[in-house]
């Protein structure tokens, strides 16, 4: 299968650009605030920030339709916000409060929203990939035309269950898009040191799964690739692989000092490739005034500050919550 590096569409409207700018800025500011709360001791356990990777999930959500599903790994806050989950509920879950999406019991890595078709952050590396194929199998069975976005990283791409999922997805022509968020470092190990081939998107070829490489720092390129992959799945042609080359500015998690790369490397990416600044430049060229962008920035800061306040005011879960959500109250009728 020939591979092409996706080029961005040029016929994007100003309103669309403003929407992408706002969504990416919300993720960026939210994650910065989460980092602050972690430093204050209000967020415990693991916490993996999405700063720098915003264009990936915002671009793909722009290609999704109502009812499409998404599932990802532990670096999941950006995915939640991009699919429309309430920042208050996300932040409250990060701080382990009752008002969180998992009632404070899931924390940073494990929260869900059936309403928004978000089936979790998952802490086990690569575990979500066969689950994503399972979600797509359900949609194939129901013939409802829905697509599942299954996100995982360049490190998880070396896990065995990924290829078992590839095999079943191809065999049954499941409507699943395997999204490899290649931020170039599997925890602290660079892709060059951990992966035998640079072109991860070609690993579906033995299974007959098409794949392509995408510029993950360009939200328009991601949207373009997402549209193509979604159309492929909805037409019943089976799975599709998108290797989206992106970059995280922070360490793997809040406990990672990221000494395996230079400050100059990170700074160069920030200055030359930042996804938000790229869209900001496009908006200024489209004669959207600085005042409008400042207005959006102010609105986003208010939303994020409100989410932090909500999380602090929400009570900790009662001890009785330890016993809830363990067993289903009844078996759904359609399973009987």
C-alpha cells in the first residue's frame, strides 16, 4: 500500500479555524492548570499531560460524527475535552472528587462518559487497542454506520495485542481507525531506540490494512486524514491506520524530568511547530483581530479556573462508594 504524507486542505472557513483554535487552547490551558494543581498536591497518583499534542485529537474529532466512539490510553484529558466532556467533571475526577466522571474513583487515567461515547483512558499499555476493536465489532454487528477511534502511542505499537487486534479487525472488516499518536518517545525511550522501523503506519500491510503518515502538529492535516479514514470505514472497507507524528512538551508524566532530550529540542518544536500558534497565524492572516483572540483566551481561562474551583469545592467520595459500580444491578435485556 502506497503511503502519502497528508496535506492540509486550504478551503477551511474562518469559523472552523476559530473552533479548532478554541478547542486546542482549552486543552492547553486545562492541562497547564492540571499541572499546577498537581504541584499543589491536589492531584495524586499518575498524571500525563497532553501539552503539544492538541492538534491530533481536535483534528480527528472534527472528522467524527455523533455516535462515533473513542478510546485511548492514560494520556486522556485532551480526548475527553475534545469530545465535549465537561471540564468541571474532568478536573473533579483528576482531584478524586465526587463530582468527577467516575465519582473520584478513577483519577487521571480512568474515566468514562457513555453520553459522549468516550470509553476510557486505560493504564495498561496497549490494552485499549483490542477493546477499541471490540467497540467497532459491536457497531458492525448493529449495522449503525458508526466508527471507533482507537488511540495508542508509538511505544504501545510494539505490544503484541495490537497485532492481534489488527488481524481480527481486518478479518471482519471492522470500522475502526487505529490512531498511533507518535510523540517520538515511549516513556523515556526515543522511537529510534525502541522501534525497528521508523514507519509504524506500514505495520498493517501484512493484514491488508492501509495506513498513512500525518503531520500531527497541523490540525488541518489531521482533519484531512481523519476525513479520509472515516470515509474508508463507513464504506465498509474495514480498518485504517493513521500514524500521527506529534510531540509532547512535558515529560511522560508529572514525575518525569525528561532529561533524555535537550531543552533546545523542545524549544525548537515550540517555536517552529506549535499547533496552536500555527492556527493563530492563519487567523491573523484571515484578518481575525487580536481582540477576538484575546476574548477567546479570556473565555478559556475562565472555564479552566471555574473547573479548578469546582474540583476544590466538590466533596471527596463517601466510603460507601467503595461498594458501588462493582456489579451490574441487572442484565440488560438485549444480552438475555
